[in-house]
């Protein structure tokens, strides 16, 4: 069992930066691949970035490439999402998720076994 708690969301102006954190409980965190997703008002949840258990492999949605960076610290049981050059249309609730497959890197919601409660990111214009 893994419990995930996101933090770091808030209000930022367009062009600004935020760093999200996702703290995990459970002894098996280091064997899970992890993902960040987001859900804007009235829209479905979509993948933002994923990272393998080791951190050596990452995948990004096209719309964040070059601006967002996913990383993890297995000793701290934490995964991060550094977001730069934020846009108003990226206002959403951001969720982290854990996949039992160490190299899952999946982009579909059903591929993930555990979810956090989400953290709100609001980008003002």
C-alpha cells in the first residue's frame, strides 16, 4: 500500500514557476514508477510527465517539453515536478500517481495503482 500526498501548488503569474512535491509512504516506493497528471475544470485528467523507478527514464507530454522537469529522490520517498514558464491554461489540479511496474512510464489513468488527493495550481494572466 502506498499513500501519496502532493504539495507545492498555489497561485502564480503567467511565466512564473512552481515546484510540486509528492511525498509517499510505504517501503516499496523505490520500486514504483511515478506519474504527474492534471485535470483542468471541465476537462479530463491527462498525463503531464512520468518517471521510472530509478529516475533514469522520463516521458513528457508534448505540451510541457522543455518547461517541466520530473525527478525523484527515493531516499526521501518523494517525486517532484518543476514547472517553469507556466501558462494560464495550465490552471488545474495536479495529481501524482504510483504504478507498481518499475518501468511503467504509462500515460493512461488505469495503469496507475495509487493516487494522491491533488494540489491546485492557478496561473493568472
